């Protein structure tokens, strides 16, 4: 096979299929068996070398390349492309012993002991020097091998060292603050340090948010921002070394983006990736893991440029090993999840990992080849998925159409909401956003999870749920969207604080008060077990507000209780045909579904059989419609074209078996 080093090209000829491959865990006779099974399963890409630093650089400046040379050649001779990782996620024992100061330190100033992952401080100049030396050596040796098609920087950056509170980090944090604020006067004002008499007179007196629980939330927020920037700086340093040796090879790192605020700010990292890649694992207990898959895909697609394909770098074939109760996936679930990711815009389906480990912290994590080996239902499904992805090759490079619904999601808003003491500390930012996503997902609506600075002018409906921290630019852009004729749905706890985490005075939600034509005088969070009912029959829990009207209409009022007769849901029409709806109450899922239905025109997909998810990707000539049946019963739909997994014509009626997927290819102008 001939590989092309076209600048930033997709690394494989067809849809990428494979896994993290850790041959260093196995004897060489297993390697030959691995490539046989990979070929049988249709694997065309593996991520190699992720944790191999100590096996390559066996002592300071002393390298042993023999085993890596051998496995690189073996993969190449079998036509399997390599996503080569810089092994800096795992500093070797000799480095940790010689320089214990590189270890990350927690907020109680306890160092992380060797044995976990990412055991290094992002602000450590010592670690940076050793890491870049290793990266350069790797790039020089393997960068020009034609079957090395992509660089994979480190692994899940922040997933073990997302926050370091050591003295090196403290010094770097102070430099970051000097650059951001310029003067102590500006910093003290932004942080509100007059409270409790914490005014700073010297930058040298500022420390990371160590120790006690009573921390200044503005300081904590800036430390979160700084920590994300430090890890990004490390990624960029490694990337620049790689690009200096192999400017044509794409470089990425694997995100961990899901429905909760991220450990680092991935949407702000995404422009620095040649290919945006993600690791996604469903969690248990989760009543709707299929919606979690959809949410992740809707986030990833929005992080790319013009909905370009992204890569699923890791997910699991079955159970993971790090949850309290590690649920095995049901029959067909692995294939269904994988093809749902493709329907949401991924051109790569990779797993952690290829062969299940016999030892180590993840020895019971599922893999493409399980402990029981080749003669298993799981490995047969791995081969079946490989064949499906081969048949879906024409989908490669196609894009999802412009979404009608945009939902704003911001890590900084989530960080701010999680810090300090809030009116209801049981409310999770990710849960609020996901509840709104669920409402539109049930309607088979096209959705993108957008950052506040994204271009959302192409949407018809913009949902702003729990955007606790909102800067002036975001508020102005949301208002402009409504004034230009769009529909804005503003959820409770949005626009409460500014970019410095200071409350906007004058009534909630401060950033959007004028847009709404209504305002909240006082939050009325509910106690555990309390519920409310509205006069139109909707109900909910967790959150209510005392809302005052200015020039808006009332959609629903509270029925009973202290807020009886007071507005709960309001609507204000704007002269250009736009409107803004304020949902000040914590509605349950059925009520949110009713709200969603009222906000957007129905399509032929809105009333599909229950449990059937429909996704569309298009290129200039064709459309690819994914019918993903999450239900326990067969679904029947109307479609025309050719079904790609069974290679059968579809002339009107299409049956999607329970728990399975069908993909219809049809001609279209766009």
C-alpha cells in the first residue's frame, strides 16, 4: 500500500478503523497473531507508542529502538497505518527519580506519586525539556516512514494533571495574571478582593487556590483558565517540534469531550488541531447512553471548521474498568454506538484498546480482542463492524447539514457554576444542557452544541441553558440573533455573572434582562423532593424564580404554592419576526419536549417511531441517511435509495430491526 503525506489529509484511504495498540505488553509471537486478526477485522489504523517512553529511552539519553522498529515494520508490511504517539503521557521512572519536582501537586500540596498517568506538571521547564527531546528523537526516526500517517501528541492531556498547584505552577500563574490584567488594581477589581479583606498589594503574594474550601471563585476561575492554557502550551510545543520535522503530517491529540464541563477548554484548543479527535465512553448508570453518544457527536462536529469530519479516537467495545459498576454493552450496542458516531460526522472509529491487557490498572477494560480471544461474540462483532465501515466508505468526507438548533455550551460557564456556593449546589451544568439537548434529540432534530463565540447565524433556534457566566459580547450576539428574526430560548441560571464571575446587579438574568422583557427578583430553588405544577399542566422540580414582567407575554404560570399565579415561562416577540422565550423553571423532560415542539417547524423526521434516531450526512451528489434503532422493536420507515450495509435497494418501505442500523444512500443536489 502507498501512503500519501498530503498536508493535513485524512490519514487513511477509507473510514479509519482500529485502536490503541500496545504491543509492548506482549511477546513477539502475539504480534504476528495481532496483525492477522487486525487484517481479518478490517483494521487500517492503530495508535502506537502512547505509553512507551520508558521502553524507548531506557536511561537519560540512552535509546533502545529495536522493538519499536520491529513492530513499525510489521504493521507496515501488513498494510496497517500508524498514528504515532509522542509517549510523553508516561514519564519514565528514571526521570521521576532524578527530577521528582516534575510531579503534579494537588491543592493540599501533596505530590502525585508515580504509578498513575500524566504524572507531570505542565508548568515544569524540566519536564518540557526532556519531553521535547524525546519528541524530536521520535520524529527524526519515524516521521518519514510512509506508513506513519499522523501524529498523536501525548494522551488525554489534563486527565491526571489538569490542575497542578506546585511552586512552578504558582510562578507561571502569576506571570499569566500579569499578562492578563497588567496591574494589581485591575486584578483586585476583577476578583472583588475587597470581600474578606483579600486585596493584593504585590503579584508575588498571589497563590493558586490551595487548601481550604472557602476560595475566591474569581481566582479559581482564572486558575482553571490558566491550567487549560498551560496544557495547550505544552501541546503546541510538541506539535511545533513535529511540524519542524514533518510539516505535511497531521497532528492531533485526543479530547475527552462529553456532556460535562471539560478538564480543559477543548473548543478553544480545537483550532490548533489538524484533525479534531475525541475519546468518548458511555457511563453507568445512564438511562440514555445513546443520547450521550449523540451529545458528544454534536459537540465534536461543532468544534470543526464547517462541520468537517472528526475522529473518534477511543471508545469501548463493551465494559470499561473505572466506573463503580462496569456495565457490559448489550448485544449490538457497540456497533450501534459506532455507527451513530459516523452518522454524527466521525470518519474514524477507534477503540481503547486492541487486545485486553492481562495486567495493570485497566486489565478488565474491554478491547477489540477480549481475554477469551478470537472465538467470541465480541470479536465477531468487531469483524462485522469492520465490514460495515468498509461498505460505508462512500460516506467518507461528507458532512452533516447546517443544524436548525444550536445549543450554547461553555466550559468556563460550567467551571464558574461549579465553584463557590450557589443557590442550588445539586444542579449540574452538564445536566441542564443535556436535558435541553434531549428534548430536541427526541424530535430527531439536527443539533449542534456551539461555543458562545461560534457563528450561530444559520440556526433557526438558539438555546441558552444555564450559561451562568456570560460576557458582554455573548449577550450582544444572542440578542442580535433574536433581533434578526431567530428564536432564542433562555434557560434559568443564564447571564448571572460576568466574565470575572461577578454578579450582574439589577435583577436576574442580568446579561439578558433587557432582551427578555422580564426579570427575576429572587431565585426560589426547591428542596429535595419538592415539585411544582404550571397552569398548563407542565411540571418540574429543582428550580423556580420570582419573575416580574415588563413587556413580555406569559406562556405559563405557577399553579399553587408560594408562587401561585406568578409567571414561569414568558415570551417576547421582536419586530423582525424574532422572539425570546424565558424558561425560568426546572421543567421535566416531557414539558421540555412540549417546549421544543412549540419552537421549531416539524419535519418528516419529527414523528419517527419511538427510539429511532435519524442522522444525515451529505456531499455534493449524494445523501447518506443513518437509521439507528435504539428500541427493542423493529421500526418501519419510508425511504428510497440503496441500503449500504445489506446492499439492497429500498423502494419505499425500510425495516430497521430492533437494536440495529441501516444506512440509505440516495442522490441529492446538496
